[in-house]
């Protein structure tokens, strides 16, 4: 989306702003588009009023519950306008979608209007008859919105779990709970602050909405093109430069958008052709883009939307979440860089000629203000601790400076399309979060969360490692059918408490399930990120998925490393953190070199039985270096490193000898 989406062009259908796959939404026009933009603008103004306490509505107290109901009503209505009932999106909004949109606004308006009475009289436990029927209507609308925006898999899971309180008492021991009549369970879902309008929607209304707006504005004003050009200028001329550009540009934009597929479709439109042009096979170009886009959601300072939900779950400042995610994401991208460099060295792939690259000075001259805006965002988040206000101030500054720039300045039509772009991203997210909230509510209503924790620990036989393996498999399975945020929320309720009760660090556990929920984007049989990239690269999807597994393989190891040694997420003394980081970086270097059969600075490992043995030794050496101490009972971190050195040293010597032999042969 970088270069093709000129803000002034008025082509809103070319802009998705992180909304996901563009082909799933209608290209609205006429009155429908005007309604979409007006509702989006109203939601943005409502959030600004609430978060900055501006008191636009004189004499009306906008309680948090009322605020969330109003946001839900606006975006629920837009879901029915933008996502079709079934089939191809087209552009025409069906008559029944207008009716559903009106119902969504009306029912949410009813609960917003009665918010104070609801709070005073405790409607979540004893609602009046009208509120019961309105709750059922709201529940049905949420289910349909979840189906349209999230797909059948999420819809099926949400539907079954939302009804779980009605039959929890007849389920077998490990998953039994307290039952409620249907006419009590559904109002609890809608009216209480523990279900649809619980943690997911509160995180959205208080934190996420601002960052979605900022991400869309950054893309729409040319930020995507700037950061891509900056990456080109910095690393484009290195060997394998086009692929290295992809990991930097896609990683950064993925951090803002929070959507793997959206990131692949936008940054991949530039990076994949560039990689193919410089000699990378199509499947390698696809896997590089898929891995880079997947990792973007794990990269501070923004980390998409999931990190803000995590902060709400843990009751910790967002700064702590971002700081903890820094080292694991560094290891992941370092692993990608090492493998790309090794692949390029083995296949003699050169970088992009310097004359074809933008210069650093010209790039910075044209887009310096993007760095300034981003610096302001980080300053407000990290120094001033204003996570709520930061994206709004950054967006405001970006739009003001953008109007000074002749290249990206846009008129009223461009501003209109910017709001439309923002609305697409917010609408899809709200529809899914409202549905996922029903799962959280089901566990709260039945008391299942507490009993399930004990049962999982029992099944693991008291083994922490076995519990982690069970957790990784569970996270992977649910990640195949859910968005990143939805998968995290579900597992934070179901799985995280069991891992924490087993004695693991709470923050490390939540990052562990986030990482393993992401694995499905590059791992067949689903591998949505790899398959989307394969489509753009015009190569076999399964081959691209298998290649992505190899390139992104470090993502399978890193979560185990930091959950077993929280020093890798900064939970420890500075000395411990630095030592563990140094050994982990070297371990990742060895691991990735073994996977590619080339050790940067030493040489090739070659082919044949001897080379295979060398790769296995180097792989084991990397694991011993990167793994934390006490993974093997009685073996300290220092001893693990010494074993790793003994395993790796002969392989490094062997690679150096190969290099000298090749040089002697000319």
C-alpha cells in the first residue's frame, strides 16, 4: 500500500489501513460510504472526548459502559454495511444489511441510554424483561457480525462457548461448571463487564483505537513508502539486500497494523517483486515476506493491538509489556537476518545496485517527519507513560506536518478516504472482539477457568515442560482459526492460569502463548501468512509454507527459552539479562547457520554425510548456547554454554578449512 495509495487519489478501495484482506469487504459508494465515514468520524470523536475528558456532551455523564455501548453500536452497524452476508463482496449493500445496521445502532443505543439505570439496579443479574429481549437481539447481531468479519471457525467457537453456561452442569468433570438458564446467561453476556464488554472491548476503547488510527494515518500519508525506502537505502546493497529490506520494512509496519495478512498484502506488493528480481526464487521471496510480517506483531513499541489487551489482562503498564517483548523479537529477527545472509552467500546473490537505490540523505530529507512523529510516539509512551494519549498526539502531528509536504498533501476527498480507511480497520476488530468477549464471559459465568487450571496441571503429571508442550500445541491449534488478538484472549483465559500456577513467570507465560498463537501463520497445514505471500509470488503455497517454517524456525525455540528463563524478557538483574542475551544471540547465530549450511565469517559446511553431521553438531551447539540454565537438571547456564562451545568449535574449524580450500581452488 505504500506507493500506490496516494492520499489525494480518492481511491479508497486501494487502501485497507490494516483492515485485513481487502477482497472480503465491499467497496462502498454513494450513501453507504457517507454513512460509513460519518459513523467512523463519530466514533473517533467519541473516543477523543472520552479519553481526553473533554465533556462534549454537557449534562450527560459518559460512563465507561455507555461509551463502550456507543462504540459497539457504531461499528456493529458498519460491519453489516462493509462485510457481505456471503459470497463476493461487490459494492451494493443489500436491504437486509441496512436493517441489520439499523438494529445494531438501535439496540446499542438502548443499552447506552439505560447505562446508569443498569448500573444502579444491577441488570447483569436481574434485568427487566425488555432488557432481556434486547440482550438476545444484541447477542444474535454480535454472532452474525463475528461470522462476517472473523469467518466460520471463530463464529463456531464463539457460538458454542457463548451458550456453554446453559449446559455446563451436564459436561464431564474437567469441563463442568455452574449452569444458568438461557434467559439469564445471554443478558449476563451483554450487560455485565465480564463478557462482550469486558477486557477485550475495554482495551479497545481505552488503548487500541488510538493506535489503529495512527497506523492507518501513517500508511495513508506515505509512511509505508518512507520506511521501505529507508530500509532500501540502509541495507539494500548488502548481499541478499532485497530480502533484508523486507524483514525491516515488514517488521516495522506489522508492528503498527497488528495484522499479518494485511501486512503481507501491503508491504509484500513491493518486497516480493524486488526479491524475485534480484535472484531469489519465488517460494523464498514468499517465505521471507511471510516470516517478516508475522514477526511484526511481536515487535515493540506498538506490537499491533494484542500487547494492549495483554496489558489490560495483566494489569501492568504497556511499557513493561513492550520492554519484555524486545529481546525475544530481537532474537527472532536476528535469526531471519542470519538465515537470509547465509542463503545469499551460498547462492552468490548480490544486493541491489547502489544506483538503483534511494540515497539515505534524500530519503531522510523527504520523510524526516515520520521519524520525528515516531519519536514523539515513543517519548509519550515510554517517558511520559501516556499510552492512551500518545497515538492521538502523534496522529495529529503527522497530519499537520503532512499538509506541509507537497508530495503527500491531501485535500478533503483524501481526508474523507483516510477516515474510510480507519473505519475498515476498526470495524473488523470490534466485530471480532465482541464475539471473543463472549468466550471470556462463558468462563466467568460458569467458574470453569479455576477448575480447568487444576485439570490441566493434573494431565501434565506435574511436569512443567510437558505442560508447556501441551500449551504450545493448544496455542498452535487455536491460532490456526483465529486472529492474533482473538487467539491470545482465548488462551489467556483458558491456558495461562495453568502455566502460572505451575510456577512460571506470568508475563513470560502470556508472551509464550502469544508467540505460539503466531506460529500458525507460517506453519502448514494453515500457514495463512505464507499462503497469502505465495499467491502474490505466484508459487506453490505448500512449498512456501514449508520454506517459511525453516526460515522462521527460531520462533519455535524462543518462547521456550524465555518462559524457562525470564531474564530473556528482562525479568532479572542487568548482569543476568546481558549474559543470557549474549549467549542467546550466539546460540541463534549457530542454529540458523546450521539450518542454512553456511556460517558467516567462517564458510560453507558443504554437502554429504560429513556436512550433515557438522550441521547436526552445530545445531546442538546452538541449542546449548541459547537454552537457559537448569533446563537439564543440575546443569548451569555456564555449563550449558561450555557444552555448546565444545560442540560448535570443531564445526567452525571445519567451515574455515572449507573456505580456505575453496580459495585455494580459485
